[in-house]
């Protein structure tokens, strides 16, 4: 699957651990990418890495709703709870 230029550029920035830069590219395009699994998941990863747990949880949940069969958003949520020290939620989720 070929990504459009904005998602591709944001993915490269996130891959280079430039999470804030990636989010700055993604945030203005939120309406454009409504319903995009890649957008939601990538935004969730960036928010998680920047410590924005509320944003990460929202994006991971949206990604899960779009592709319920994909385990990545659930793993992202588990990592989020683990980083927050909520072990019970990590295991239950």
C-alpha cells in the first residue's frame, strides 16, 4: 500500500524518533484522514512517545474501531497502561 505524501513523510519522521514533528504534520490533516487506520495508529504512537496518554488512547481506540482484526492498536493501549503503571489494566486489556 502506497501512502500519500503527508502520511509517508510523517511516518518517516516518527521512524526517526521525531514524534513532535510527525504530529505537527498530522494534526492539521485530521479531517482529511478521518477513518484512516494508518493516521490514527501513527498519531497514537506519536502521542504515546510524547507522553500524551489521553491523545494516544483516543487515537489507538479509533484505530481499533477502524480495523478490529489488527492487534497493533491493542498493543499500543497495553503499552500505554504499562507506562502509566496501571498493571491491572494492562493485563485485563
